[in-house]
C-alpha cells in the first residue's frame, strides 16, 4: 500500500471535524515553508548596516524621555 492510499484510508475514517483539523494542519505546513522563504528574502535588508547586539539592547532598554 502506498503512502497516498494509506492516507486516504485513514482520511475516510475521520469525522468531519477531524478532517477540518487535518486540512488546517496541512495548510499550516505549507505556509511554514512559504514564511521561511519570505524570511530569507528579507535577509539583505540589514546588509551594510552597523547593527550590533549592544546597539539593539540600547535601543530596546532606553528610558523614555518626556
């Protein structure tokens, strides 16, 4: 039995609610790979910028001056 046949056999036994959960899970898996591609597409955004861990800390922890 192929993986596809085994999956279909299991699919047929699921309730409609569980089928919906499986579909949502598969969509999530698909979007994870898309999100990873999007993340790496933005990697050049920080190129040639002088950003260090220390500069990020200073920006995040600066006191609000009013």
